[in-house]
């Protein structure tokens, strides 16, 4: 090895081979195999022991050694080409890496996408300690079997077939069959456990649940499919079948809920997939139970989102004529808006919170009027005006309620203030005209033309004056 490592000066002067070696080459580290070279690696003296070029007397370059190794091992021709017949070029093989940085920079480094065999060397041995090399293994893709949506639907329909539905009788026989427990006295909401859960506490009032829901009509049509539905039982965010049924479940439990139309989507149904007065069969899996968001301190943005969602849910119930459920959703929206926050709201968030509160209070007043509770509606209007004294909708509704109670003077003041804010409102003009006619003294002589009689009562076919009872 000393002869092979003779320096150029020793070769030229003919001296002792040891005397011509550099000091760093007297004690060489153990040789290690380079997968792209047939010669030992010598640190910074990269090719001291390599055969020299017969013309220049210099060690071969990295490219030359790489070509020689490829020709010997892989049957390659020129750099980056593969022989296809006599001298035919081919594509460069993938995984040919770049140069290493640091000590031994003239050696070819590991490929970023190289295979474990090239990265670790021949025989699976490591390249040596202290070289800061990382071995990257290319592992095959691991496929985890997850039930697809179609497989879940097939399982659901198999369970339906086991219940002898769908059939000509629909769900009717199931409301009188054995193996079901009644959740209501009218026996219009029934439960059947498909698979019991491993145990655990049932959801408590105010806790939030996550469920997987599948729902079908009597003809077998699937109209509900939600892999993870999150709601708080009792908040009116879902149909009554889930509101009343999920609190009876344990985590991990799978149950059927047979719901007549009062506990499903009611008489109107749900366009376009649920017909009017349609019963539904739900398969529910209780996935998780956790504390609800209301008592926890939340960021102002989360409070605004919760309040808006619950108000929109109230508008949905209001449009369907379920004013009690709408009122419950509006009150829950107010609770979400007034809950504790993790940080003080900014100016824009504070203004939006005020607007949301006023909208919810106006909607509460409209729902109370639909339920025939005028005093509660008046209180909601006054609460909205305490937040925003210039809210036109609250002023109009308060003026109408005061006029109905016979408090004409107060009603006139409130309506005039509303007219200042909205001079083009026909509703306010109509209300003020009615008050003026009521306060004016009756005429001593009857009018000749009854068509122009200002005190003539409206006919049954004439339209009633518009009222501000829409939900916003």
C-alpha cells in the first residue's frame, strides 16, 4: 500500500517510498467501500492510492471512476447513457446523486432518492462513523382498510332487511312490533339497539356529541348521510328524533330510531328529498361526548359564529311555523353571544356582537307575537332598543304593541321617531294614520259617499296592514 501511495515527488526523485508520502498519509483510516468507486476512500487525499492516468500521471477524476464503475457493474457506456445495441444511447438511470459537501468533497455523495443498497454500501454495512450520512429507506405504501361509503350503506340495508323493511307496509308494522323501546308516550319515537357500546356515561344536558347518522325513507331511499354530525342535544339543531334519542345512548353504541313525522321533518317534510308527513328510520352511532362550548371561555370570533349559526337555525324553524323551536334557538343564540370570551373583543367585533344581539331580540319579539305573548314581545323590543335606540324594526314593533295596549300617546312618539329614521316606510305611515283616526273626534254628520269614509272598517277581503313580524 505504501508503494501504491507514493507521492509525485518520490516518484520523480526515486527516493524511498515512505519518505515521499505526506504526513497525513502515514496513518490512513480504515478503507470503506464507496458504491460508486472501486477504490478506497482516503478522506481529503481522495485518490492517492488510485491508478494514475498513463498520459498525464494524475489520478483519475470522479467522473472517470464513476464511468469505469458503471461499465463494470451496470453495463453502461458513456456518462448517463445505456447501451442499446452497438453504441446506442439510453436514458440516464434514476438515483444518480450529486457531490458531498465537507471532507471528501471530490467523492460522489448519496442520492437524495437513492435506494438503501446504495446508501448503506455492499452487504448492508454502514459507510462508517462520523460521516454525517443519513440512510433513507423507500418503504412500500401501506394501505389501511377503511369501510367505504358504499360498504356502510350495504351494512345499513342488510340491517333494514333483517327488520323486514322496506316492504308494502312501510314502517307501519315496526311501530307495533316487539324488540323496540318507546321513548315517548305516544309511541311515535322508538329505539332498537343494534350494537351495545363498551360502556361510558350517557350525554348530560349541555354536553356536545358527535354522531354518525344514516337515515332512510319507507321505500329505502337514503336521505341522511353524515359521517360526523356535531350538536348539543336540546338546542334545536337537529330533528327531535336525534334530540331525544341520542341522550339515551352510550359512547360506541349503534341504535335504530324509528320516528314518525312529528319527530322527523314534520308535515311540510324537507324539499326535495323528504315528502310531507314522512316517517324516517335513523341508524345512529355515538362517536364522542364532550363538554359543550357555552360555559367555556371562547374567542369573540367563535362566539359570533355560534350566535349566527343558532340564529339561522331559529329562522329555519320560524319559516316552517315552529315558533317555539325558533324562540328556543334565538335564546340560545343570545346565550352564545353573551358568554365569556378569552380576550376582549376588538372594535369591529364589539359592533358585530351588538348587531347580532339586536337581531336576535327582534326575532324573539316576532316569535313571541306568533305565540300570542304580547308582553314578552314588548320586553324583547325594549331590550333591543337599550342596545340600539335607533333600530327601526324595534321601534316599529314597539309602537304597534303600545297601540294595541291603548297607549296611543307613547305609540305615536315611538312611531314618529321610527318615521324620522325611515321616511319612506309605508307601514309606519299606516300605523300613524290609524292612530290619528282613533284620536280624532267622530264626525257629527255621516259622509255621503261611503267609499271615502275614513272611519269605515276594512272589509274581510281587504288586505290587513303589514306588520314587522319577519325573522332576520
